[in-house]
């Protein structure tokens, strides 16, 4: 099911459209997600910045009731097609997590999200608010953040919310279970300088 709640982000739509034939990503689940979710009892899951849907589809195949959220309508359309091909049901939203009110979930996951810093910390607060009591927040970032790579590709990592920013926003009602840099399972994708993940997993009490 596709629920278009907001006007799609034209910049991200253009990025996905430019990679139309092969897709922007591999279509495989992020390996760190598979590692972190192993052993969890499936419940309701929200995949923030779901892109073309590989993680959302994988979670659905593992028995989770999944909502995939992304600002790109092009990405969401590909996610819908991937879910159909896999024979699973996923709820799809074209939305910005900082603006959408999507309810509460047992698992909120965000892998390498492009969430902009704002003065009111809207993205951080939205992620935390989406986790139900007893639920898990999993945020995975690229590590290390290579200044030269950032310069060549025209972005400043400091403009975006990182796992440490999420940890800094956690209050007394949270327990940090994991926050560490670790080698990315399977190594870096072809052509990527990112060999490690910055993994934050926290539980809401």
C-alpha cells in the first residue's frame, strides 16, 4: 500500500531516476540490520529512509509488519515493486520523518539516513517519538566520514544527523545497548570508501 502524504523531494527523485536501470542500491538487505535484528521477536517496524525497499522487504519476509518511509516517490515505487516480487506486504509512505506522524513501532531503523540538522532537532525527536515503550531504535551511519570524499561529492557531514546526535537526544527513558564503530559485514560496496558502520542501538524503557 502506498500512502503519499507529502510532495515528494524533487532532488531525491532525480537521483533515483538517474539510476533507473540498475537502481541506486544493490537490492540486498543492509548486513548490519540483519545482524542487529537477529533474535528479536517480530512486531511493528518502521524503516526510515527506506530507499528502494530492500530492508523493508527483508523485514517483512522475517515476519515484521513493516512501514517503509522515504521522501522520494521514485524510491517508494521501486520498493512497492520489490515487495510485490517478494510476495510480502509493506505499507509505503512518501514522507519526511520530521513531518510525518506515523505512530509508534517496536523497531525503528534508519540506515545511513540523510536527515538534515535543524534548530529544533526535529529529525532526532521524530525518530525517538516513533519508538513504542519497550521498543528498539537502530540508527546506522557511515564511518569514518571521509572529509575528502565529502568535499568531492559536495556535502558536509556536519549538516546531517549522525548516530551520536541521536544518542545525545536520548533522555532518561532510554538505555543505550550498543554504540560502536565496527567493520561493515561483507565490506564496503564497490567504489565506496566506507568500510565501517557507526551503530547505535537503544531501547526505550
